[in-house]
């Protein structure tokens, strides 16, 4: 079903239906999980979720970029970026189209 975007509310609703917890509690569980991931990344820690992938924080050094419209060189400040690397299991699921609806 290309083109569909799954939202936080959709995930909370799936938790509600599969785990059979109240909707409010499912949303709180999801929010707490996301909060824990964000907190770890803010501290510069990696987050690895088995069979899903890994989130990592990388430091990008300052560099010179170019405005594609004008060609003018502009400095790009150093910054931290979050990267995601999908696990082999996730890649296999995406490529084979095998869903986990039966879980």
C-alpha cells in the first residue's frame, strides 16, 4: 500500500488492539518508548532494536557548501545528526513483503 503514512496514533491504536490495553495507556507506552530513544540519542548513545535497526548520533564537522541556485559558497556549521541503519531482518521483511499481521 504505497503512499500511506503510518502515524503515532496508528501505532498507538495497533498497540491498543494487539496488547488489549486502553487507548490512553497505549499512547502513553508509545510516548515513553519514543522519549527513552530520544533521551539516549541526546546523550550521544546508540539505540539498537533487535530485528529492526540502529539509531546513531554522528558528529558532522564544519564544511563549505554551495548554494545550488547562485553558486555562492556558504559555510555549513558543525552539527550532530541522527542516522538509522536497518537490520538485515528488517531489510528482508521489506524486500520479501512479509508482514507481521499474525503476531
